[in-house]
C-alpha cells in the first residue's frame, strides 16, 4: 500500500512524469514492445505517394520482419489508378 501512495505522489509532480516518459521513450526495448503491441493484428496501409515521405518510411523500417511475424503486423501498399 505504501508503494502505491508513493507512486501516485510521484506521478503528480509534472517533472517526474516527464522524466518517466523520457525514460520509457528512450529505452529501445520498451519502445519496441509498446510499438509492437500498438500495431499487433493490424494492417498498415501506405499509399505510393507516401513513399516519398522519409518519416513514414523510416518509421516502417523500424518494424523488423520477426516483429511483423510475431505480432501479425502487415503493410499494404495501395496504388490507385486515377484514370
């Protein structure tokens, strides 16, 4: 019970929340686990025009083949013909 009270007190302090967020965000292992859980069992659609957007492509490149298999993450390329 005491640890719960201490934790809630710590989280009220804005600087501690920011520190906690930065700690989790910078931890590559935790970052990967959170990303994979968020994307689990999803199909990510990307349009051909988005392939020029380096930020989107860079983010997609961080998902390993093993993560795609383990978490059932699919990437679908959508090509539309404007005729």
